[in-house]
C-alpha cells in the first residue's frame, strides 16, 4: 500500500559494485556429505533437547513406553509404515490413525510434533502435574499443547479440573439465570407476596400485591379501588369519581415493561440456564455473601417453585436454596495406583514425618540424607519444582 505511489524500475548492478552482497549473490557451499537424513536427525535432536524434562523423567517415560503394548504397536507402524485405510489398523492403534502423519520416534519415545506421547501408566501423574497451582482449564490445556499428548488428553484434563476439591470450593459464584417475569394477575389480591423486613432492630412483615405494579402507568389506588386517592392538594370532584382503567391497556404496558426489564437484565448479567437437579445429586452450597462453596449436601426434592430445591444442610437439617446457589459435584474418579502415589509424594516427607527437629546449636544450613536444606526452625527447604513432566 505504501509503495503504490512510486513507479519502481529494476536496474541491473554488477556484483563488483555491491558494497554488501545479498543472499542471491553469495556462492553456495557444495557440501556433498549433507543429506536429508542428516538434517532431519539434527532437527530431531534439537527438539529432544528443548523439552522441559529431566533425564530421570525421560527414562521413566521411556521405560513405561516399552511396557505399553498400545504404544509398541504404534511404534512398529511408525517404523514400517501406516496402511492407507483405518480398517487395516489394529484396534489398539486406531486412536492414533488421525495424527499418523505427525507421529515420529526419538530416542525410543513417540512424539507428536514437539510433544511427547505419554503411555497409559504415566498419564494420571502428568495430568496432576499440569494442574499444579490449580490453574484453570484453558491454562492447563495450554501447558499440555507445549509438552505432552495422548488421545483424548483434553477430556482427561477437563475431568481432572472439574473434580479438584480445592477448585470446586474456590470457584466463582455461578452466573445468574434468565429473568422470569411474573405475569399480571386477573384481579387485585389474587396473588400476594410476603417477606420479613428488619428496620432499626425490629422485624416487620411486608405484604405486596402483584396486581399493583408501577410499570402500568396507573397508581395502585386506581388499580385496587378504581379511583384516585384524595390528597392535601385541591382537586375537582370529577377527578375523584370512581372509574376503572382499561385493563387491556394495563396488561399491554405491564408486559412491555417486563419484557424490556428482562432484556436488559439478561444482557447485563450474561445469564445462562443451569441444568435441572434430581433427588440424590451431590452439590456444594454458596450464597452470594459467602466466599467459598461449602458441602457436601444432597438434593432432596424440588420445593414447589421454579429453580428452588430442598437440600440437606452440611450442618444438618434441611434448607431451601436457589439453583444458582448450588454447584453440582462431579462423580469421583477411581483411586490412584500405588505408583502414582509414590510419584506425587512431596519431597522431604520422610524427614518431616520422623519428628526430628534441629536444636538451637545445630547448623542452620544442614542437609537431610536426600540432599534437602533444613533451616534452624526445622523447616525443610524444598527446591523449586519446574515444569518437569
């Protein structure tokens, strides 16, 4: 766009007149030893050394890959070639057929681009490591896209984030549901609302008639009694003569006012519908003024009105809660294997559990048999845990 105002002309310039030679003027190097295989090998080695993984972890993943029958089948297909149709692939390797063009091997490991394909026995540990710091779903998936992969990894990460107890208790309050306006009754006092109000230490019972809203353009006195109320201001007698307002016009004004109110309410709060609950569902409870979700609680039944349920209170008894104040607890996953427990055990557990503490005269920078630094107060100083998948 910027060069359209110029009329460029190409002119030949001999190489001896060029102060700095460009890329096309340089003499190419005739390297007969350089082959495509050598270039690919160099690229693969560069990718392997760029992984944020320690050698110890790589050895564990490599050993688990050798013991994984599914990945061994995939490894043979990568080396020998994939068939043209998925029907010709063994059942254990069909999950990898869609990404077969991106799969390769590197030091007895299977990679998808620059990501390591994790065997089945190590996936739960990797998912927990991705969720370190209790980051959200998007951040966990972003970290996975840079390092690891396996079929349906996105669904596994989502499930892990949803069942995290800490994340559930500190989750934000759910968004409001769409506003449901109350239709105008047929006559006065057909439907009333009552609530308890506290003012200056005293409690009052407040009653309101649904037939006398201010959105109709008519005063409540005219709706209830068909006439205006006498005031201290002077008025003609004909203004106090009973006259019932047009009910069709009142209903039209009320419906239009409630439609606009619902539109702006839904737009302002970004509302969305929440799934209906069933008796027996496990939920967490949180009112608007609470900071964390509390529970667990169990849904008993619907209370008779929309979006309202009777649930068992965490402190015992029954309470009535709105659907927005209840978060469904996902079902628990199967228990972890002993291997996963060992890999996820915090460093320095043995030294802390033994009950040994340093005295006042001990060296404040002493170390444990595991090589961890112990402070004067007896606290074990752990090294920084990097992204070591």
